C-alpha cells in the first residue's frame, strides 16, 4: 500500500566521478525548498555512463518510486538522468505515474510546476517530431536498399548461401543470396508437405521419418518449419506475388514488369525489434517488398496458399478439424443453433472407407438439451456437395466473387472524395491547433488558464482520433480492391475441373479447395444450404 505523499521521502540521484559535488547541490536545494534536514533522504548513485545497461542505482531508484515510497527525486542536472529528449519524456512520465516530482537543480526544472509541465509538453512534441523524422529517414533508406534487391546480412535462410558481390567500391561491401540446391530441395519438400497435410506437427513427423534434417544436422521443429513457411524470401517474384502484396497494401518498390518469376522476393521492415522484447512481425501493409537478385524456390501461388493455411490454423475463430475424414468439416454449420458440426467416426468398413456422421457440437456438449439437430450422414453429405460442384458452370451468376462494393458513379465518387479531403484538412487543422496550444502554455502561469489549455489539447486529441477512424472507414469504401481477374479465372478453372483435379488428392487439399469456392454450408435437418463466395445459394438434399 502506498504512503500518503506527505509521508514519503526525498531521493537524490547522482552519476559519475563527481557524484559528491552533485549530491551537495541536491541537498542544498532540498533543504531550502523541500524542507529536508541534513542527512535525510535516500541516495542512489552509479559510476557508469547512461549508455551502460547495468545501472543498479537507477534501477533501485525506479523500484523505490514504483513502491510509492518517494515524493520527489532531485538530480543536479538533466544530463545525469537523460541522454536525449525522448529519454527525458520517458523518465518524466515514469515518475509522474508513480506520483513523484522530478527536479533538476542547475537547469531550474521542477516538473510538478506549471512551467515544468509546459516544458514537458514541448519536449513531447519535439520528441514526437524527432521520431517521425527518424522513422521517415529509415523508411527512405529501406526503399533505396529495396530497389537494389541486395541481402543485408544476418542469418542466411536455409536454401541459400550468402556471397559477397565482387567489384564494389573501396570500403563498401554488398552481399547476395545464391541458391544451395540440396537445401532448396528441402524447402520445396516442406511447402509440398504442408500444403498436403495442413499441419506443422505432421510435417515435422514426416521430415523425421524421411530423415531430413536442418542445415545444422538437427531435426526440424514446428517453430523452424513455421519460420520457413512464413518467409517470403522463398517466393518467386511472379504475378501471384505482385497481386498478393498489392492487395494487402504492402509498399512494392519494383515495377510490375519485374515480377516475371525469374527472381525471388526480398522483404524489408518485416519485423519490429526492441531491446528486451520478443521480435514481433509487422503487418504486411508495413512491409517494403522488392524483387531480389536471388532465385526463388516456391511459386507465388504456393506461398500464398501456405500463408493462408498458417493464418487459418493460428486463428481461434477459423475451424480446423482434427479428423482426416469429412469434406465439409470446416464449413458445415448447424441450422438450429449455429454451432459447427464435426465429423464423428462410427466405424471403418471392410473396404477401408470410413463410416461417419456430422454431429452438432452444441448438441454433443449439452447432451441434446440445447440443440436436437439430426445427425447427418457424412458419406451422403460429402457425395451430394461433390456432385453439385461437378455439375455447376463457372459462368453462372454470383458463384465467383466480384467487386465488393459494385460500381460507383462519377458524381458519388467525387462527393465521397470531397468528404475525405474535408476530414483530412480538419485533422491537419487540429494538429496545428495542438501545437499552438502547447506553445501558449509558456504564458499560462495562472493555474486555471493552464488547466483550461490542457483540457483543450485533450479535446483536440480525442476529436482527431475519431476523425482518423472515420477516415479509414471512408477510404476503405472506395479503395479499389476487387479480386483480380487472374484469381477469378483460377477459381473458375478449379470449379470446372473439380471432378478430375480433386479425385485422388489429400483430404486437407480438397478441403482447402472447397474453402476457396464455398463460404458456408448450413444443415437444417432436411437440406444443405450451400452459400458460394460470390453470394449464390443452392439447396441440396443429401438423401
């Protein structure tokens, strides 16, 4: 339990070889303005520089503050505690959150005062500006590197060797990836197995069974296989790759004509790395992608398909059946309660064919008290849907997806864009207003005026947050993201050749093909209501 602020202690922090002199300045200030007596207060000190990772004094000071035992921290000057404006803002916010006043004697800064708060807001604004400029410079450098397609170093991905590019200017080094044929075969095998088995565990088990090891001679783990499947460096830079990254709004730095399939993909800004934290993958919309100088191993279509399976397996909302039988296992929904219907094995016949039924999960879990939907013969249901897919013509209306919003008139589009521009202008106006209010805090010595300005800043911040959300929704409404003609043609070809192409493939692959054509299948006890991705619906009787 934290003490009342009046009961808390003063702390002094010093750093470096002149710590004794710093402490004298701090104690003198505390005696004159904070009412401390000689020898009172905690003293924390460090010998190293602020760049050192090991600063036990500073760590102990922060711990004391978090425990609620301090009311003020006094330092001789800013450079004792902070190396930059960003670190100043971070330290100020940390101690503010702990209810501790931060004071720098020689700089005449007391962050609990109105002037100190003004300085903090100003520092925050410039720190934000500094981070924005730095981020922009980093992205510009990445764009420049992306256009070269060069390998920047690090752990060389399995399937390639890192080679230095000869003929570089003195003092400069450049590297490129060269295909390692033996390892490339392993990569191709991993993608092939995953597309067929749709399971990381089964892929690792199959690799172990075939005695396929990593380049370090170890058995493949699920984590290693997942990393390989999620690495776009293996993708050939073909039209499927180009359309995939364009649809997901990644920043593509190479022209479309460069995506001819002869080279592989190179991706920058793929992960966010922070000291002491696990590396996080960024959203694909933040990636900077380009055609590399290396040879790809996997086609764009195969890589996109495996990425889709990885996402589906990871998602908690998308269904992945555990059994190896039941074509409809991922799509079938109970028409009574809306729960999924899973395949339940009854027995295996003499000819090896499974006899199973689709059972409502809520019915099973509640023992028929919350749902009493009739079980559905798995063999008959699968055969019925299979027959429908064989007889449908891809040219039938609403089978395949089209533009989600439909065509917009020129007048509607112009008006919509005008409203977007108005919101963008308002956001800019509010940001300028916030900057002006921050500077006006300097003259707001009166406490009531100071609090009113802070209130206005908060209101503008909230208004901009609402405007940005509205702006994203409006831009999404007119963003040109129809499914590409090549994708529609692929779906049409899949439907047209269903009986031939998917006769002897694995169940995982057959389910994946069905998912690309059908949105949902609902069982009402008498009929199967099949809804295709284009919106068309058909009622099918399984008996």
